[in-house]
C-alpha cells in the first residue's frame, strides 16, 4: 500500500479546495478518473479527474552520486485531481460542479459507459 494525499482543485486547476488521505495499492495516473464514496453517506460518489501526481522525496546526502548505503525515501505522494461530473454523484458534489460551471469552469465528465 502507498500513502497518498488527494488534493482536490477546481476544473482547470487552481487553489486546492480540500484534501483527503488514502492508502492505495497503486498511484493513479494523469488522465484517469477516480471516484470517492464516503462511509457516512448511504449513496453517491464524488468524481475526480487526475491532473498530475507529485512525488516529494528526500535523500540523505547532498553529494552528486549515491553510495551503496544511501537510499532516499518518499515523503509524500500528492494526487492533484479536479472536480468532475459522473453517474451517481452525491447531491453535494453535483451542486459543487454546478457552481463551478456557473463561474465558467466546466468540469470534465465521466462517460456513462464506464459503469
């Protein structure tokens, strides 16, 4: 499992609206659609389009090349994803998409055939 932070941004990008932390079996790739269901809700999804993945890493030394004992590590993997429309959205998520669209930021849409 890989620890990742989903950073939700408006359609087209911009300042983050909120973030959620996950343990994932793999890191989503740019261009993929993802959905999130909330365990405290009976129905619906929040839908997102992956814009980019940011890998924040650290390394133990500032030298130009590695030694056998030097190993870097991942500090954080951030998945930047914009709000999107999709089937079975929660009412709250639909209102968020409508609000963005009213401001000229059209969300991407899942194809209904994906379900």
